[in-house]
């Protein structure tokens, strides 16, 4: 009996062990299926871009260099400017503005710094100060085409459309194959006459680089592709998360601009998606909050300083 009981116990133990192993196998497989289901992602939902550790290290390194007494004023000006650009790229615009002002105190002929200062004034509705900064940048560098873009945007938000058209034309002429330049010129033209804006955009489309991603946005504005086709193109062109976030930042901004008159609620949703990308250095991200507040009937002074 003891022998039989012993054998039964061994068999029971084996059965229990086998059952346990099978149960563990089932448990190991079940979560995998669940995880696979969870990992079905919508490529059109923006994933916020994380701050690069390289940017953090560069900011720390520049801050360290600025404490060294042996640096010249010219070197310090460049360091302040470079750190300001990095602060700006991660959304720390107040810190960026302080550094740009420090750079200009040390080197008053830095056109790039004036351009950034002008952008920051535009973001809070200080248009007179913005114009002064952009004018200073263009006086120092008459061919500085991005100063024309940013001054044109300030003029557009300040309801000085005719002057804005002139700046956007100057910006467009510098690189007519760039789709973004055609789009910003279109926005100003459309404030004066939508049919004429469409006609000029159609003409400008013939000069675009067909391999440039944003040419599809122009095609959408001209009614040649649908909104869904444009969104699908944005999602399928990129496998890299950084590039996808950048493309979504752009496409959502221009779709929001398109929907502003016909469907303000949809436009507002798109602007929120632009901000959700965290692509702070893109012009579309910079001005999305202004557009949102204009839709809400608020002026630029209601925009929180970042």
C-alpha cells in the first residue's frame, strides 16, 4: 500500500507539474495576444516628440562654457544665441528670448537673433516691436528670406494683408519650388480674393518640386486630392516617429487653416493635434495657438507666454 501510495503520489505530482507547466504556457501566450491587440496603433494620432538628450547635454555644455571668463564677447554672443535656439526648439521660449537679447547686447549685428525676437513679439501680439525686429534683421541681411516670411505672418495677423502679400511674394520668389512658400502666399491672397488666390496657387503649383512632400498639401488645396488621401499620405510616407510627428504637425496645421471658415470646430481639433506633436521649432507649431485663439475670438495677448 505504501508503495502504491508512493507511486500514486509520484504520478499525481507529475500530473500537477504538467498541468502547472501547461497553465504557465497558456498564461505566457495569452498576454502576447492581448499585447498584439493593444499595439494596433493609429498612425494619424500624433505622438509627442521627446526632448533629445543631445539637446539637453548641449544646453548644459553651453551653460558651462558661458561661465568661463576667457570667452570673448563675440564668442559669448554666439553661445547665447545657440542656447537660445535650443531653448526655443524645446518650447522654452521665455528662456530663449532672454538669451537672444543677451546675444544682441554683446553683438548688435546678429540678424538671426532679431528674427527670433520678432517671432516672439508676434506670438504675444506685440506687432510694432515685431516689425522693428524684422526690419532690423532685413537691414542687416537684405536677402534673409525667413525674415520676410515671419514679418509677413505678423502683418497677416495684424490685418495688414496688402503688406503681407508683398512679404510673402518676396519669400516665394527666393525659392518658388518650395510648397510652403506657395501656401503662405495663398493665405494672404485668399484674404483679398479666394478665386484669385486659387488661380495664383494653381500657377505656382507648376513650379513646385513634385517629390517634395508638401506638394500634396497644395494639391489638396486645389481640390486634386481628398482630405483622407492627404492624411493617408502623411501617415504612409514615414516610418520614423520623429518624421511622422513633423509631417502630422504640418498636415494638421494646413487642414485646420482649410477648415477655419467652413468648420471651425474641426479646425480647432486639428490645431490641438498640431500642438500635441511638440515639434516646437516648426512654423506650423509656433503659430497654431494664435490660430486657435483667433477662432475663439481672443486676441494674441490671451496667449500664454511659453
